C-alpha cells in the first residue's frame, strides 16, 4: 500500500515566522547571507515536528482501541547483547536437525504430512521454555473429497493477555503422481525450520515471554486456488480462535498482538516489502536492526528509505551480504499476496507478512529443493529474526 505523503510546511516569501520577533525600528537587519541558513534551520525544525506529529496522528486514527500495537518502536540491543543473541544460533542445527526432516513430500493427509506434524510436536515438547502444545485436527471438504488436516499451535503463557504470534505452513503442494517429487524447500520448509531454531536458540530467554507459534496445514490449493480451495488450516484456526473464550479478553484471536507470517524463504537475495501500513513500523524495525540510529534517522525512522539492514551488516554478522544487497526494501510491494494471514487479517489482527516478492524462480517447481537453497541467506534471516524477537519481547 502506498503511504500517504505529506508536504512540509513552508513560509511564503516575505512572510514572518511565528517565533520570529519583530525587528526594532532602528535595528540594523542581518545580511541575507546570514538570514538564509537561519531560515533553512527553522524550516527543518518545523518539518521534523510536523512529520512526527502527522505520522503519530495517522497511526492513532488507523488502530482501533482494542487492537493497539506496542508503543515502543526504537530500542536497539547493545552491540554486545546482539552478538550474544546471534551466537546462540546454530547453523548446523538449523539445517541438519530442523530443516532436513521437513524436506519430504507432505501434502495434506499423506504419510509425509503426518511424519512432519509429529516431528514438529515432538520438537516443541522437548524445549524447556514451557510451550503449551496443542493439535487442532479437523476434516474439511475439498475438491478431492473430505480430507483430514491438523494445525500445530504452541503457546508460551497461554493465559497472557497478548502474544506475539509467528506462523508458517508446513504442508507441501500436491502435484500429479507422475510429476517429480515436490518438497517445497522455500515453500515452506525453511520458514518452519527457522521458527524451530529460534525457539531452541532463545529457549532460556523465552521462558519468561509471551510468544506463540502456528504451524498451519493446508495452505496450498489441492486443485485450483480459490476461496474454498486454499488456506484450509488458517481459515479453520482463525474461526476457532475467534470463538474460543480467553480469560483476560473475549476471545483467543484478540490476544494476538502481532501476526508475523513467514513464507517463501531460502532462495538467494530475497526482497521483502511492507504490505500493511498498520504494521509498517515493525517492518522498518526489521530493516534497521542492530545499530543505534542517528538523530536524523530517529526523526524520520518510520518513513525514511535510508534504513536498510545495515546494522547487522556493519557488525559483520551477515554472510554474503554486500552493501548493495538489501532484503527489506522501501516502497510498495509488486502486488498483493493471498496467504495464511488473510483469515486473521479479516478479523482485525495486525499482520506483518514476510514473503519474498517477487516469488523465487523455483516457486511451485521440483527445483524448490535443498540443492537450490542459499544457506547464507537462510542464516542471515535467522539472525535478523532472532534480534527482532529479542527486542520485541524484551528478552
């Protein structure tokens, strides 16, 4: 979506500023060469205050009172803390322990789907942070007839008033039996592995957090994408959470403070865009992770196109990441994307959609495999997400 631009207030030629006192009758006027810098400084200060006020006012009008996001926006970790967080991640564990077991054909109702679901449940139950792991099984009508699905929901402190919710789908797309096996490495084995690695790496810190992980089944269409043939798991879970009572508030869906959806991750040099103005500040936080902002950047932090993921980059904590390669891009996305966030978005949940757009070249082809993943990109994303999670949850 396009962010509405707002013009900077300017004084007309010859017009006196409100804070500029009148010149005494006999006082000599300053030369023009001295007046010009002062006028420019006054314009810059007025512009900064106007930008801050207008962006705050826009966000205040945009959020209904029942769904306000956290007020804290800017607050980087110290360099030492950031290095410790990144050091807790284990690239070998992410790849060998969590990713490779997911790289199987896992279409809904298949043995591979059941195998992956049990792997997700077992992994989450071994963590000591205190995850409450639930299975959401259901049967849905599909173009292939009734089919069984199951979502995996893991929650820390289920009774908390608000949760940060991270989500991905774990099923793979169904292709004709004569086709080459499709294991959906980017779509969405890598996102699932990233969530597991984050949960393991931050296991100790998360024991005092209010976090939630959703592993959704049936995102892919079984025949042709449409309202009734896609998003089976997210449609069912969103409806269930909307009607399930929640002790601090009316329903469980209202406990979702921010819904972060990961999809199509793992191809080299992805590009991400902010899809929703309501969560643009958190997208910009991802872009600017890791380095204290200058005064100028702090003033224009919400809308400046000059805040790439330079933070971890400048600390040499990103691999194969030259200065000209920026994952998180300013501006509008190439187009809207239908994904598992839709049923939650329609119920008023704030959504941060981290999906590579344009889609990877291997999308929905047998080439979406381990061989075509880009390990440095996968590990870079794990580092950016780990820092974001640590900052957001105040770990």
